[in-house]
């Protein structure tokens, strides 16, 4: 190569760097003349990058305005100011402090809100250093390296390659990388950890990418077990055994199944309670060393087999899934290996360790990158000396980052940079910085084919963050999203967990308060250990930039990194702060004694730990120790308010140890108001406005965080109620869904509010009983009992509908979600059931759901009629066991769901836990009101009017036989249901007119001795069957009905009205005019306890009915019950039909007039009203609390874009995802870059 005078760097390669010579030769062979000229020209761009990013000084104006030190606080003074209101830090961070924390409630305002007049000043802290300026040194390094080899032959002796089997999925690359080796988007390309390479002690992970495979999201870019089996069994293992010589290959697994079994060998020992067989995190990552000499034929065989192998799709088509595989070598956290005083020395180490172990001819040198960085620090101890000077911590000035970003952006204006600024430790004047190219598309500056000059990525961060985190881990001190749940007791955590699981599953939650509390104490223990003021270290600041390796090779060959070059790539020797800072001449970092910055960080953390300890201890045991809060309602409300407060304090506690940018899921803390796009709306000008706490303002004015006084209720220790009513808390995607605001609101509305009423009424009833006020006590007991029964029923309604939704979604996945949409009626049913005056789920609901489901399913097949629901649907159960007089529906529901001989496998479902909780609370009044079940068994059937066919083992029974209509049908259509039929009460039949109260004024044309018409079970259901057909035409085919002929339209509507009127109740015919109707009079609780027959009965097998009970019993459930809701719905729909005949109009008027439309007239229930009634009657003295407890969704309002003068965020909180950072560590997109 040196003999080629045309190569720009040919005569400048150092003779003591032989491997660099080989890389330059390989680069020349891979590049055209114009390409080499481009690389040479880019050395000027990179020179500007080095001079801009790694300069020791900053020339901005923001950090050096005039400051009045007399009217500000240094870090030491501010820490002392706060500590005057706090116990000693070692006491606060002690695990046993929780009990004592409750004594400091009256001091919360002092250390959280009472902001001093003096702002926090880092200038004053630097100006008052006891020992004067500190000496700052620099270490250069290379932290990360990415190589894009052409083959495994790039590994040269004595390098070692180890082949991987069953690598952990967490090792996959899962962020949007700025670099694109081989032109691949690493995050969306299917890949697998293929092995590792070790060269002179430097370890590279080796990834195998498959460009021809379908693209995937960043969280699903790995290979499934099926594809891994294809890869190993058909490609890698055959390639290894055909190219690796004996006996070197004998350790390799001969099949994927063998490798899988070996990786799960831990399962071959019995579970001992410390692990479970399903815990894949314990799986062994198998690795086998292969001889370097055999790597070339091994890779060639892999490529041949991968190119020829076809994966069969579901349609039978062959796809070359693994064709054209590509390799990537990457290594991270190398800075301590390559740390030297100058970049020349660092690159020499890279040459001796990495370049020496790689064959450049087998590398795509345009697909190689590296991170070059520096660490500036104050040495606190000379090597070999035991004498230490005072440790210092360097911290980047947040104002200087703006200037740095402007200068970096000016280097390559054509490829703009996107900057992220991170505020550190909730302190205004320190922060970190991260920028990366904005360019998108197939060819970006991160692609090998790019010819655009660019700063690909640069960052600057504080090294002291390692004090509060754990390297190689996605760990943050107090970072668990479960910690705020300690503001709840165990029961509320269980309820919240059930709510987050849609209450459709019967498994026990694995979440326990004791486990969360143990984690909280472990965090405190960690915090106490690192806060020891005697264990201090010096921490520096770091900058690094991602650079193309081919351009670096050119600069290296040109002698750019030699020690004789300008000082910007050599050692640093400065004092800090500068003694005579004039104008724009200053350093971009603060020089602070470690003890002072640690003191303010740990004191600030104590401000949040102490209130959290108070909230957590009170929730666990403290309520029982506070007589003033013995009121049940107050305790539940305090728990909810305490939880939201704990969410805020926990998030602030996390921020006090890290640096983060303004994230959309934290906007509720920093901003007073913000807006997001209104996704459901088609109007672009419509936005959703949300309200937050607005704590950002206090940081900007004071230098650190304070909570404005009006935001908190300081006497009770929680966020103010008027603030919470309007507060929108986006869900943090890194936190559990069960802790989301909407889930807590669901729990509040569905259970907490109910518990408040129920237990308060029972408490008042007991007092009334003990005071011999029996009438008042009975009224309170009846209200409490009705509320309990209705809420248990509501929970079961939700359970059934969620189960149906679950089964439908499973079938949709099997059939194809694009072919079968979700069920609208099912979603409507869930919303109707969840409302305060929730609608009872009946056979009618199930019928309507199945009619919609069948219509959607039948459209896929030509031999089925979408408009005709088969008689097999829904699958209604009948009984042979429960024959009269044991066929009462309510008794059956009680036995079937609540009183089985032994606990079923689904005993932990939410509705059963709710039942047991109410039953346990009932013991307060049991000695006066009798057992809960004595009442419950007689009335629960009035509220649960449809049930799944559950057994001891199976929660959902389905039809299991194949020789029937159900064969081959989706499981959704095989679900079996129980539902009652309506039996007209015998005492409502053949009643003399004169027995009716006010009969003379009700209808004078009816003779007193006239008896009501006879109504048998058989006749009732013959009318109901006809009504079902008419009902469907009127209610669900209204448009078609309106387009039919006038005569037929009127006939259908008239027939529907007449049939329904005959089902409503007893009917007396008059000598002149229309008959008179009254709704059915149904037995009450006392009647049923005395043995009166239930009006809802269990359907009996058709054969038994024909033989023994013809005309008196029935074999199918009643679909359309004669409820007030159904009647008013029918009247409203028929009235909307145009051009009805006069007779139909008269029928409408007659039914509307005769039926007294009030809630109490119809005894047959259609809705749950106890909760709505109780809520409406709540003491109006605290309407704010009522508003808060009744919220079902996070508060927000629709606004127009031209109304907004504040922040607008185009993103939604659900769009964020957990990912791996560019260094390969698991982290979220917001965190500071890994050190």
C-alpha cells in the first residue's frame, strides 16, 4: 500500500502500527477513488466535531450573569435550612423509622412548601470553596464499538468465538439505533444473539440478522421458538457438524430439542418455593467455543443453508426467511479498558487489542462505528498514595448545553440534530444532554452508503449518577411503580389487582403488600448506605460522540491523534473554577465538593421519604391507632387520597436521583395545563386539555423543587381535593397498569364508594338497634343489604361480559381480526352494567350479543344466513335434577355460584371475594338482622338473571361433543348459559276487579266481579316467542321497517305493542272500550322466606316438561322480560316510526296512559339503583368529595387549538415503550445515557 502514491494517507501510516496499515489497505480495496476522497474530506468535519465537543471551555453567556451571593443560598446553606425541619438523615433512611414518621405530619409544610426568599446558587457554592480552585484532569477513551463483518472469518487468532444456544431474549437490540450496519435498521430487523468474540480480553457480542424476514416492532424483533428451531436444526447445527472437525464438535447439541432441554435443566429439580418451573429467567444460556480455523467454512455453510431454507407459512407458501444473513459485532462499557490521558494513547490500545484480533479484509469497514469520549475529573488521591484530598464532583451546567447544541448543529446544518435536555436531581442549574440525527429514510448518515457529513450522536452526562444506580441493570433507586401501592392495605391491593385483570380470571394475585414493603425497605437500606458522609468519592463529567470508523481510520493514518497535535486531543490540565472569569471565558461544569452536593441530594430525598413512610405506615397499621380516623368512610377516602399523593412523592423521589427530560407521562407533575391530540375526533383543531400540578415553575424560580401550599391539604397529609378533582395522571408505560389512574378510579367507583355506604349504614344500624330504634335500624339494614346484593350482581355481570369478550377475541385471533370485528353490543353491555344505575344482564342481553356475533361470523360463509340466528344459539341449559319444588331460580344461583359443597377452582374471582367481604361485614348486625345468606339466597336471582354453566374445575362450561351443529364452530358459540323463565304468579291470575284499589275510578266500565284473564306459563311464552320476532324487527331492523309498506309497518308495530301489553301483567276486559292493565305483583323477601314460589324458575328438560309439567313449567328461558325499561324502549322506538295507522297510534297512547310510568310500579327489575340512590342522597355539604369519588375517567376537556397558549403534546401516553438503550442495556427512552 505504501507504494501507491495516489492514496491520500499512503505515506503517513506510522511504522509502529502495523495493524492500522492492514485496515487502511482493506479500506482502499473496498472503496472507490471518489469514495476515498469523500472520506478524506470528512476529516475536516470530524476535526470540527472534536474541537467543538471536547473543548475545555464554554463561551455562552447564560451561566455567567451577575449574581448577588448575599441574597442566595449555597448548597451547604440550603441543606442546612432543610435539615432544620427534618430528623437526622440516618434516622429518616432507617428501615425502622416508619412508626416515627407519623409524628412529623405538622412539619410537612416547612420542608416541602415553605420556600426561602433566597434562591439556590451554584455560583455562590463555587465562590466559597474552602480550599480554593481544584485541579481538573482528563481521560480519553473508547466506550463502544460496532463492527459489521462480512463473515466469521473476521475473527483472527488468538481471537476466540463462542457459539450461543438459547440466548435470553432480553439481549436483543430494542431501540431505534442511529447506526445502521449493512444498512439494517437494527431495532426492527429480526435477529438473534449468535455468540461472542473475545480478542485480547475485549468481548464482543455477535448478532445474526435476517434482512429478508418480515419487519417487527422493537419489542418483538426476536425469533420465536419455532423459528429458532428452524434456525438451529436446519442451518446452524448441520453447518457446525459439516465444518467443525472432530473431536472439537462433540460437545455441541445435536438438535434444538437437546439444547432446549439442557437450557431448562433447572426444572429437573423439585420446586423449593424460591423458584418456579415456568421461570424462564433461570434458563441457561448455552455457549460453546469453536476453533478459529474452522470459522470460515462454518460461516460459508451457514450462508448456503440459510439461502436455500424455506419456512412454510400458514397458506403453505415457502419463504426464504433466513436468506442473506448478516453479522454484527458490538462491545460496550470499554472506557476503563481504554482510558488514557490522550486520544493517541487510547487509539494505540485499540490498535493493540482490537485491530490485532480482526481481519480487515473480512470486515465491511463502512459498517463500523465507535464512541470516543472523555471524562474530566478532580483527582482526590494520587496513585500509590494513601493521602486523600477533599473529593469533588463535577456537574454539567444546564445553560451551557444549549450553546453546545447550537455549535454542534452548525457543523452539518443539512442533517439537523434533535436535542434532549435532562434536568439532574430536581436542580435547575445542572443537567445532561443527548443529541442525535433527525434524518429518516433508507439512507441516513448512519448508513454505510451515506455521503452526508453529520454528527450522528453526541451526549454529555454526570458520572455521579452511578452512586444512585446499578451498572448493567435497568435499576433506579425507588424506581418500582408498585411502591405507591403501599398507601393501600392488603384488601385494597387485591381489589386493585383484580380490577386491572378485568376481573375475568380467578387466579390469586402474586402481588402482596408485604413484598412491596420489603422492597421499599430495601430501597431505604440502599439509600442509607450510599448517603454515608464518610464514604465520599470524586465524580467527573463525561462527553462522547459516535463516529464512523472508516473516517477515523483516515484521520488516524494522517497522524491526527499523535501527541504532537493540538491540545484538544491531548491531556487536560486546568483549575476549576477559573480564578478570573471574564466575559464569556468559563468552564461548562460546576466544581462542587462531593459532600455538599451529596448533602443537598440526600436531604431532598429525605423530604419525600418521610411523608411516604407516614402514608405507608398509616395504610398498613396506622389507621387502627388513630381514633379520630376510625370512621370507615374516612379511612377509605384517606387511602385513595394517600395513594395519589404517594404517586407524586415517589415520582419526585425517583427524579431526585436521576436526570430525565420532560416526558409526557410526567407532565402532570411539571405543567399546570397541557394538551394532546384528540385521537377519536376527526376535527384537527380539537385537542384534549389536561391539568397538572405545575411544579416546574418553582424549580425555575428557586433553583430546586417546592410544592405550592395550595396544592396540598397539609393537615391531613395529602394532595388537596380541589386539585385532585381536575388532575390528569397519564400512565407511566414502565409502571404496572394496576396503578394507573383509570384503574384506581374504577376501584373507587365500583368498591370503595360502595364500601363507604355499606359499612357506614351497618354501623349506624347497630347503634340504632342498641338504642331500640328498630324501625330506623331495619331501614338502614335493608338499604345496606340491597346495596350489597346489587354490587355483587354487578360484579358478576361484568365478569360474564368480560369472559364473553375474552372468548370472542380468542376466536377473532384464530379466524383473523381483519375478518371479524369486535362486538359492539358486548361493549355496550359492559358500559351499561358499569354505570351507577347499571342495567341487569339478562337472557335478552346474551341473545342480542349472539345475534350480532352470528351475523358477523355468518358473513364469512356462503351457506349460512347472517339475518337468522340459529335455534342452537345461545346454548341454554336445562335441568333434570332440580324439579319442582326445588326449581327456584334464586336458590339455584345461590347454590351454583356462592354455596358449593367445596371451593371451586375459580373461588378467587372478584364477585366471590366481594360476596365474602360483604358477608363478613354483615356480622356487625347479624345478631339483630339474622344471617346474611338467609336473605341473600332468596333475592340474588332477582339481580343475577343469567349465569355461566360453571363446574368445580371449569369456570366456563362449553359444549364438548362433536356430532352436532356445534362441530367446527368457534368456542364462543359453544359457551353454555343458565337463565330463568318467568312464571306468572298464581295470585295474579283470575283476580276480581273489585280487589283492585280504587277500581271504581281506574276504569268505571269494568264490572266489580270481572276477573283478570288467565295466563299460564305455556301461553305466556307462546306470546313471548312471537314478541321476540316482532321485537327484533322493531328494535334492530328499524330502517328496514321504515321502508316497508305502510300497512305492514303498522301491523308489525301494532302486533309488537299488543303482545307486549299482554305480558305486562293482569288484564281486565271492559264492556266498552279498552281493557285495563296492571304490572305483575311479585312476592317480596318476607313472602319467599315463608315459602311462596319464586316467579323466576329454572328451565326443566323438555322431555320432563312434556311428561309431567305440561302447561305449568317451561324448558327455555324468557328472553324478553316485561320490565318497565323494555316497555318504554319499545314505545319510544315505535313512536319514532313514521306514518303509523290510527289504530297503532291509539295503542301507543293507551299504553302510555294506562301504565303509570314511575320507577316503583314495575316489580320486575331491569336496573341496579341502590348505588345511584345512595350517591344522590349523600350529604351535599361536601360536593367536591362526591365529584372526586364518582369520577370514572381521568378528567380532561375538549378545546380548540386556537384557544391554547401553552404546551401542546402530539404524543399519547400509550405510545411509549420499554426498550434497550443504544448500549444494549434495558432502559426506557427517557433515561440519561448509560455511563
